C-alpha cells in the first residue's frame, strides 16, 4: 500500500535528493512503499532538486550528485513497472506533474556539466 495515498499496488523504493553547496552538503531521502503515481511524483521532485542544487561542491559534483541520480533512476524503474494504482484511502495523491526534461530548474545541471567539460578540454590542450 502506498504510504502517501493508500493506493495499491505499491513498490518499496527509496528516492534521494542531494544538495551540495561549497561548505554545506545536505541529503534528503524519502523511502517506503509508493504507488506508481506518487513514486513518479517523488522521483521527479527530488531528481529535479538534485539537478538544480546538487553540484556545487567538489565531492558533490563527482560523487554524491551522480550517485543520487543513478539511484533514483534505478528506483523509478521499479515504480514504473507497477500498474496504475487503485483508489487511494489515505488522501489525495501526489501529482507527478511534468517530466523532468520540461522543468527549467533541471537545466541548471548543464552549468557544472559544461564546466567539467571545459576543464577537461583546457587540461588536454594545456598538457599537449
Ligand atoms: Zn500513492
């Protein structure tokens, strides 16, 4: 049974968000059985959050942010296997909203990605 809306079937999954700022790192996680609708909503919210604020410290950039994104992708695969949930008994269901690629905040991730690319390219050029 989904922990948010009470609908079933639900999968036992954990979604994570990571926030990496220069001197501050934060981890957030939401675990528990979730139906397809709520699981997708949590996945999109936490993944978009990570794409936006997950990159701004060295450890975050190379370790925690990619790890968080990969783990969320594995978790959402479990949720997407479920059929649409039956009526919920606990209350309103989360609204999955628009896909991640249609959320402007997700594109903040392009900044560190381009920066890393830039460092690699200048490193290669400088070393040659
Ligand atoms: Zn649910």
